[in-house]
C-alpha cells in the first residue's frame, strides 16, 4: 500500500515537474553507442535516448546509465540499489507524452531489468504507447542467456509491455560487417523502421514474437537467386536447414512477400523485378520468421522455465510461451 | 435640353409678356394684334438665324413666341374678364396658360431626328388659324402634318404639340365674358361665338386632332405595309390617292362628329371636304416625290461609286496585265484583255445612262444590280483566272523544289519561305512583285542544283570511296523563268549519277540496318552492365541507328542516311572505346586493390585483356576508312570487338561483385570447417560458377584444406 502510494506520489510530482522537463514523443533504450548513433541520425533530436552504457554523449536528450556487469537471472536484481537509483534517474523524464518506444537489448541481466522496469513505467503512463523490442542473442548462447531471454519475452508479452519482440543474432552482424562497403547495423535498423507497420501487423498475427534476419547490399548476380540469398543468410546464424514457411520477406521498400508454401515457389520469379529495381534502391532482404532458428534454439530451455517460475513465483503463462517458441 | 437653355426660354417669355403688357396701354387693339404678330415673326426669323446650327431650337422658340403674342393680342383687346381679378393678375394667369407652349417646345428639343417641315407647318397653323377668315386653312394644315409623318412617334409628337398649342385658346373662353369683341373672323372666332358652350369648342378641337392623328396612323400603317416605296411616278400617285381617300374619310368623320357640337354652315362643310383632303394630298405628293428624289440620288451616288470602283479595278487589272505580259511568264492573257475591254465598254454605257437626270430610282436600281452581279463577277473571274494561272506556276516550281529536296536532302529555308509566301498571293495588285520573287526563287533553285551536284559527289566519295562526278564549270543561273527548264535538266543529270551507284549504296544501307539490329541484340545481352558510362555510350550507339527508316528508302536518301549514320557511328564508337578504356582502367584499379588486399591471384583477367586489345586495334584501323568498308567489317566480324570488350567489362564487374563478399565467404567457410570439420559443397547455397570461383580462391589461400569428392575438409596429415 505504502509502495503504491509512493508510486502515485512520485508520478504526481513528476507531472508537476514535467513543466520544467522537456517532453518527448519517442524514446529509445539501447546499450550500444553504435546503435545510439544510428538511431540518432534516423530519429533526430526529438527523441529521448536512454543509453545503458558508461560512455556519455554530451547531449541534452540523452540519459546515460552506468553499465553494471552482473550475472544470473535479471529478475533477481531487484535488491540492487545501484539499479534502482539508475531507474529513478530516468523516471522523471518518462511522462505521458511518449507515444513510441524502441528497445534494443542484449540478454545481459542488468539491461533486461532496467528496460523491463522502464517499459512498465511507460505503459502505466500511456497504455497506447507503441513499443518494439529488438533482442540481440549472443553468438554463443549460454543457459543463463537463454533463460533470461525467455523469461523477459514471457513477462514483457504477458504484461503487454511491448507490442512485439524481435530476436536477432549478434553473430549475423559480425558476419555482415565483413561485406565491403556496407554498414549493416545502419541499413538493417533503417529498413526495420521503414517497414515497421508491415512487421507489426505480421507479428500481431503470429504471437508477437519473431526472429529477424537482414541482409543489406545483396548482389543477386553473386547468389544466383533470392532463395539462395535467404538460405545463405540462415547459414550465417548456423541454420543449415532453414524452414521459412509463414515468414515475411521484405525486399526493399517496394516488394513485400508473405511466404506460404505456394509463394515460396514463386520467389525466384521475383528476381527479375528485384534486378530491375536494384539500381534505384539499396537491395535489402529482411526475413521475419515466427518459428525461426534463434527461437527454436530458445525452446530447449522451456522446461527450465517451469522450475524458475515456480521458485520465483513469476506470473508467466508458460503454455503461451511454449506456443510462441513453436513447441505446440 | 440643358438648364441654361431652359432658363433662357423662361426669361424670354417673361420679358416678352411684360413688354406686351406695357405696350397694351398705349395702342389700339387692332394695332396691338398686328404689332405683336409682327414682333413674333421678327423674333422667329431672328431665332432661325441665330440657331441655324440647331433648327429645333428655332422651332421651339417660334412656338412660344407666336402663341404668347396671339394670346396677348386677345387678352388685352378690350374683352371683359369673368373674373373679378385685376387685369394684371389675369395677365399673369394668361402667361401661365401660355406656358403650356413649353410642352411642344420640349418635344421638339428632345427630338433629334425627323423631318422639320411638319414643325414649320405647326408654327404656321396658329397664325393661319387666327387670321384665316374662311376657317379652312387650319384643318387643312393639321391634316397635312399627318401625311408627312414617318413613324408613330412622330405622329404622337405632332398631336401633343398641336394640342398644347391650341390649348390656351380653348381655355380662353372660360375667362372672357364677351368673346364677340374679338376683331377677326376665323375658325377660332366661330367657335367663340357660341355662348354657353365654352367647353364644346375645346372638345371639337381635341376630336379633330385625335381623328386626324388616327387617320395619320392608318396612313402610316398602309404606307408601310401595303404601299410601294416611292421608286417611280406610279408609286407617288398611289400614295397621293391613298392620302386623299383617307383625308376625305377623316373630314367626313369630323363633320359627323361635330354636327351636334358646333354649327357650321353647309357650304363651309363642303368646302372642308374639298380643301382639307386636297391640301393633305398635295403634301403627300410632295413628300413622296421628295422621297423618290432622295432615293434616286442615293442610288445614283451608289451606282457611280460602284462604277468608279469597277473602273479602278479595271485600270488596275489592265496595268497588272501590262506588267506581266512578258511571254516568259507563261500566263496567257489575250483572252483576259478582251474581257476587260468588253467590261470597260459596258461601264461607259451605264455611266451615260446614269448621267440623265430623268432616270427613275427603279431603273437605277436595276443598273446597280447588273453592276453588282454581272460586271463584278466578270472582273472577279478575270482576277481569279490570273491568280490561278500564277498559283499553278508556283505549284510547278514548288514540285520541282520538293523533288530537289527529296533528291538531295538539302533544304533552302529562304526558298521554302518564299514559296509559302507566293502560295499565299491572292491579290492581283501583288502579282507583278510576286512574279519577280518567283524568278529569284528559280535562280536560287538553279544554284541549289549546282550545289547538290557538288555535295553528292563529296558524299559518294565519303561513303563508297569512289569519285562520282566533278563539276568543272557549273551552269550560270539567272533570274528568268526559263530556269524552270534548266533545273529540270539538272535534275535529270543528278538522277543519272544516282542510278550509277544505286546498287552499292543500297547494299551498304542494308548492311548498316543489319548492323543496327546486331548492335541492338548485343546491347540487350549487356543491358545489366553496371557502368553507367559504358551504358550511356552503348545507348548512344543504339540511337545512331534509329534515324534509319526500315522501308521505303530511296537510293539518294540512303546515301545521306549512310553518311549521317556513319559520321555518328565513328564518333560514338570512339566514345564507346574511350568509355570502355576508362571503365576498364578504373575497375582494374579497384580489382588490383582487392587482389592486393586478399593476396589472391586472378591472372586470367590480364590474359583476356590482351585478346581484347587485338580486337580493339583492328577496329581502330577500320574506323577512319570509307563508310562502306567500316560497315562491312563490323557486319562480317559480327561486332566481335565490341562484344569482347563488353564481355571483359562484365567479367571484371562480376568479379568485383563477388570479391565484395569474399571476406564473408571465407569466414563462413572457416567457421563451418572449425565447427563441423568438413563441408559438403552441395549444401552451400551459391550458384555453381560462384562456388567454383570461391573454392579455387579459398583452396589456394588456405593451406591444409583439401577438396575431395565435393567435400572440403582439413588435410589429414595437417591435422595429425
């Protein structure tokens, strides 16, 4: 009760203080300075950037939180005063004006905890706020990483804190950086934001959770056709037997395909069209897959979630999570 | 009427009445009547003199002067007034009554058009009515007004004017007790002699005016609808008779109506029946005669004007014919001359007839019709015949010019403009000048033919490498129509030269169109080339051939087209070679950077380059030869130098594209090898050519890796 009162008082003061604080429509939470720079170029200064990093860009609309190297499950971090202080530092800036939020996180417990708490705050103040979460899975997935990711996905989606969650692989970006003349991070984030509406609609129909892969700067002459390109993209994240049925393919801004088995057979025909538009746009393939390889790799840990949620009394709908990762 | 004019009228009336009032004390009644009438007449003459520019003002002032003078004549002639008022006031009342004369004055002032005679008659009617002892003159004049009117508006104005003029005299008996003292015996006096019926004379007068007005209306209606225009004596008589009958009817009506109102002696009534219609008929006769004279004058003047115009045209045509009568003009003009002489004689006859003063309007009208229909048409036909002959000549020259332009492909904008101008000549007056211009055009065309001979000789030399014709002494051209034949001879000669080389030209042309198709096919196979510079050069090459029509090409047109296309082909081939060289240079630099970076050998590219250089050098030896040889070489070689060059550029392009992913591919293979130990290359989702290219590079750059049975794996000896 006292906690609840404190929370409401806190909000009341925040509202009063908000006259002195500049309000923002968009908020971005990220733990990478590179991502911040890309998004800064894209979204401009009308966005509030919360950077979970020690490096401080000297700008008015950036809040930097200290980076804490913590292990274990992120849900156990609630007693850490440093994290609570960090969250309290940000809260005054989160007011009801925020309409869009983009969260780019890794599986580190610290960043998961902070973003979860901030998303709760954002959704409490404005339930209509549009939130997209992009979760980067590490190249080598440990048990703790997988559990952290699964618990986070379950709690965020169960609580309605994010409209959708996209999982991607750090390993993919490591590979893509080797392509000459391409900034994969910038290209992929821009393509994601350009096509957000399509992606969001698609994910709403498929449990709000999906894997995203992107391949900017493709040369179809080298890969032969689009199917090869997509297959090679999967190879890069260790998926040698890709199954992309029911996935969404975004090929530049003009060509969007929802792949069912029939459509997949037709993809090759679109090569001609892609080669025609190649000169006008940067050729880019994004795949959004609700049952992608990365999500499959998480589902091995579902049985552990039963134990964790029981021990920690987490309100997680494990059945729903099981469905989302493709076990049912 | 302006305000100042109105003020002048009022001041005049007041001064005039005051003067009469003063004078009335010292002179006798008879003297006063005479004096005031004479004074009014003097004034009227003065007005007409002063307002000679605007006769209506004079008429209006005359109304007022006369009426005022006569009213005073009566009012101060010793009659006893019924009113107990002082004569001074009575005179003021009379002045006010006399002011009704302003009404006709205003009407006259406002009427800007119309015949002035009726107004003069109205002015005259009042003194006549006063002084005429018989009483016939006044109704006779009133009836006369009516037959002179030309519109309903005129009639109404006359009626209102009359009513306003007579109104004071009709009101006068109401004020005077003993009217018998009025000295003169007149129509008015007779009406005043009926004590106790003061208002009846008023009704009588008003009804006379009304009846005459109605008769006037009828006459107007009949005249406009049924009577002929006054073109001759018969028309005049019909109109006079009609007016007479109508006036008799009017007088009879008046007599019947007035029977119970006033007593007029029987003899007087008969007198009315004779005098009034007769007077009115005389005026009608005069009016109709006047109309006929006016019409005759107008028609005569129109006819004379037309004759003058025709004569002027006739003179012009004659002078033009004189100027263009040169035999070399090829315009046959003898029959035209005869026609003109005939027309001239007819015009003389008509002029003589018109000069007679007794010629009626009808006859003049007939003459006018003849002038308008026959003679004008004859002249027009002569004019058209001459112009048509000239147009035909221009057309001949134009056809010749088109033939030269078609044969040579050389256009002369000045000649084109001049011919366009000469085609538009439709005025006989401009014909001599146009003929001179035509001669100038012919000279220019003759010069053009000489030029064409020189040009085609050069073209045959350039295209076929053969000497066609050399002009040593070109024909001298002059400004003469005979040049028309000279040009025709020139054209025959040019055609002869063409026929000699026709087959060779057409073969070269056929080769050129084939080359265009081959080039199109070549470009289509390389259309995905990434180099915009090379693509632009290729497209320019393609554009070169688009000027070639597929069908219906004459040998001479083919010659010009071949030369034009060849010149563009040489330019565009040179540009293409430059673009390819530049592209190869840049791409080879890029390639060498990649090779240096990766330490990978791609030797076969340089081998290809030497092959290509040989083809290019061969092409360069042909590029400056005559067009026929260049085209034959390109057709026979099936564009080999171009396709080899493009193939080389494409090869570099593909290699660079592949090299962009080289680091990624190598890391991918390294990682898979380190994780899986071996890779089945059939699993790698890349096209076979890319895969073999990648494997050759990978295997040459990685020691301890072997390729065995479509599997890449680490060498066993290396791993042990």
